[in-house]
């Protein structure tokens, strides 16, 4: 999948220190030290922003976080900041019971401006819909307020009948798994749905990026989308919702969301 060019990298890196690192369209994700844990264990997760998944590049400042959480065994607790490391913000969570633990973070809003060349690269990167492209003309001002959301899952012991992984955690833009996200096998379909404010979001471009490859799909009328994750390893599912802003001093509002999963070897 194409990435933003060096002009955007240099321009924003010199100007902004933001939740997503130096680039607006850099991906921001949560990566557990292990996607499997024992009940009662404490798991380490890294929050990072980078141009190439899964290589960490830029840490996220702790004061950029608006909300965090870990949900498992019927309990929900905030994640605990451990350290701001060189390439990632380290967070920890104790997993008290067996199940599939959902871990997530949300950022505070941030506003920035982009030039024409930067906007063109950005719209291409997120596969912005024609409606957005029709409303913006080269040379027009582009001032955008954005928020970033990231989620992942950890398998804790033997989950048994726990299906809490299928329940949204409540992020404004959220990718929800429709099958156990800790049991996805290479070569098998992985069904997902995208929610905006808890309701199905149609027409959103969603990408899946894994070991050496990526693909993109668009959500249907029911907000659903499905991928074949054809190699074992860590995968990133991501989408960006970009809309005209209703605020007088901002042109655009955007929500970025990601989900990281570990795909098992196929049979």
C-alpha cells in the first residue's frame, strides 16, 4: 500500500508532535508483547505510530491519551502507563480471569494544516471517497481536527464460552470482530464490522496489512467487511473516516481506527 511522500514527512515532522507521530496518516496501533497469557498475568502492550507495520517508530505521549481500557472476565479497568520508551509508549494490564481480553486506547483531538501536495497524498493513502475529493480543490485551505483509536486482543488461558470480544468497547470509530480474533487461522476468512457511534458504518475503506502485503475492502450497508489473512503473524486492520467539519475554524474532522490481531498458521 502506498505511503505518504518525503515532503509530507519532512514538513509535518518539523511542525507537529502529535498522537500519530510526525505524519497524520501514519498508522497508530497497540501491540502486545504476547497475544497469549495466563489468567492473573500482567501483559505489556506498546502504543506506537509508524509508516510500516509492525515496526515501531514513534512513541505516543501519555498526555495524548483521552481514554484507555482492558476488558476481560466481566471486568473493565484502565491501562496503566509504564514508561515512555524510545519508540513506543509502554502500557500494562493485569488479566484476572480466562477469556479474550480487549485492550484499547483513544486520543485527544488535535488540529493541523496541510498543503496541497500533502492533502493529495493523504487522500490517496486513506482511499478517501469521491464525495470528499469533490468538496476539496487544490489550493484550498486544509485544516483538520483528528482523533486516533487503537484496539487489540489477548487470549487469556482457555476462554471457554466467553464472547465478550464480540461486544464493542465504545470507541467512536471501532472495528469489531465477528469471530474470535485470537483464533484466526491463515487462509480463513476474518469477518469484521465497523461501527461509528455504535451504529453500522457503510462505505468506509478498510485495509488489512500483514507480512509483506496489504489489501483493501469497503464496508457494506451493514458495516461489514471480510478479509482472507493468508499468512501467519501480526496483522493490522485500519480505517479512516474523514468528514467536513461543522466548526467555523476547522475544515475537516477525522477519526482513525486500528485493530491488531495475531494470525495462526493454517492447516
